[in-house]
């Protein structure tokens, strides 16, 4: 999109432009496009530099950097997780990210990623469920009705054909908000007052709560044979959602084991507990769901390649549009070695 002369200008996608982009393309189409790109990138797993994200913990939350590269492009996301924030009128999760050209090291995209994280997390959940959920699943329990929840429901509708969602949140106001936002989506919505009620008749259970503790959002007796669990909210050391008995009954699927062993539900299990890497399922090297009775668990924590894929989609989607502004973010002296002279001349 840039000629060599303006490589120093970096396209920036603001929250406002991200919203315009989603509305212009349609939410379903964006979710599907991001899911397809994540799947393509997981199919070339070996081409990527992979490392667990770098986390800086405090008593109330975490700030993380998530880098990766496929040798052509480099990307990273900055993301926080502060469950106490909503009580202060702030979001639990905010993010921004960058893509750069490996050959020059110059950034080619800077983007908001708060909305984009919600889109990519939902796309990844639905992509995993496409391979793991029982065939013909129509009903999903959605436990935790905060910022991510509607995106999760819409992705399961668009990508997995879910028609019914059963909502539960420990704060009824969150459930009311989620139900109101999903009205008109075509989904049949049931608001529930207990998590036990929410899981009734659901073939898929998504847990997406925020609490900085080892919570028990699901107990063993709530999970019947054949269910697929999409566990989103347990994504930090000491922050989990499922009773460990559920883990022992489930076949567990993960993004990148070195990160999930530290951050996911499986932090409660011994280091050698078997897990399946999702890229192997997507590539057909390993089976996903094998039987109707099997409990499958996607122990989601969010991995850097998913953000890289989402940023790739955005870079592609803004071509030929005005859904970005150019940022004067890199110094561009006439003589590349005369940075000091450039400063002097600007006096
Ligand atoms: P949010 O704060 O907007 O919403 C969380 C909701 O959970 C709130 O409405 C809260 O009332 C509810 N809740 C808390 N404890 C509960 C419980 N025991 N039972 C039922 N509901 C409960 O947060 P969000 O942005 O929607 O994120 C949700 C979680 O997902 C966070 O923990 C976040 O870190 C995680 N997350 C994971 C990924 C990933 O890739 N795996 C990506 C984004 C966010």
C-alpha cells in the first residue's frame, strides 16, 4: 500500500475506523475471515517463531506482550487483563498491536486491538469448536456475559451454526445487556439465573468470566457426556474457571502448550498430562472429536499467532479504503545517517 518514499508513514487503525471496517464488511464476514486466516496460519505452524507471552503481573491484573514472526512479517500485541476494572468504569481487557516488515524492520500497521481481540478470540473459539463440538450442535451456554460474550455468540452462530444461546452471569445486569445486544441477531436467547440452568440442553459450554482467582464456574456434575467446553476466561497463573475433576474427564486441546501449561486450566494438572495441539487437528494429523460421548475441552488462553492473523486480515481489509490514518511515527531524514542534522534543521 506504500511507495518506498512514504515508508516512514505507518497506517494506524483507530477504534472508530475498526468499527467502520466491521460495519462495512459485516460482522459475520469479519469473524469468518479472521477464523479462516487463523486456520491458514496454524497450518503453517512450523514457519512461526513461537514463545509464551511475556507477562508482568500485579496484585490486580496483568500486562502482556505477545510477539511472533513468520520470517516475512513480525507482529506483537500489547494486552492487559484487569478483572477489577469494570467496577471503575474501565474495561477488563484492552489491546493494541503492530505488524512489521522483517526485511526492513519498518512497521507496516499499528492498530487498536481491543475490538480486534474480541473478534479474534471469538473466531478462534468457533474455529476450534468446528473441529471439536458434537456434530449438529445447536445450543450454547454462555457463562460470563461481559465484553467478549456477544462476539463469542455471534461467531458460534456464523461459523458453527448455533441457533440457541443460554446466558448466565453472576451479575444479572451483564446478562440483560448481552440479551439486549443479541436481540435481532437471529439467535434464540434464554437468560438464566443459575449456571446449572444455563447448561441445560447445551452441547457447547463457553465460560468467559473474569475473576483473578481459581474460581469454579463449572463443577463436574454440570458437564454431561458429549459436551464441548470452550474455556476462555482462565488465562493467567492463579486464574481458572473449571473444577479439576472436569479436566480429568476431558480430552484437552490447546494452542501452544508451553504457554497454556502456565496460564490455562491445565496449570492445575501435572506437567506431563496429555494435551493435543490444535494445529495438529486443523492439519488432520490428529483427530479432534472421536465419539459422541467424549468431552472435549478447548483450554483457550489466546496465542500470538491468532493476533498476527487478525492483524494480517486488517492490513488486507484496509487496502483501498480510508479506514486508517497515516502516522508520522518513524524519523525520515533525507540522508539516513543524518538524524542529528534533521533535528538541527527543524529548529
Ligand atoms: P468482562 O469483565 O467484560 O466480563 C466478565 C464477566 O464475567 C462479568 O460480566 C462478570 O460479572 C462475570 N463473572 C465473573 N465471575 C463470574 C462467575 N463466577 N460466574 C458468572 N459470571 C462471572 O471481561 P471480558 O472482556 O468479557 O473477558 C472475560 C474473560 O476472558 C477475562 O478473564 C479475560 O481475561 C478472558 N479473555 C481471554 C481471551 C483468550 O484468548 N482466551 C481473550 C480475551 C479475554
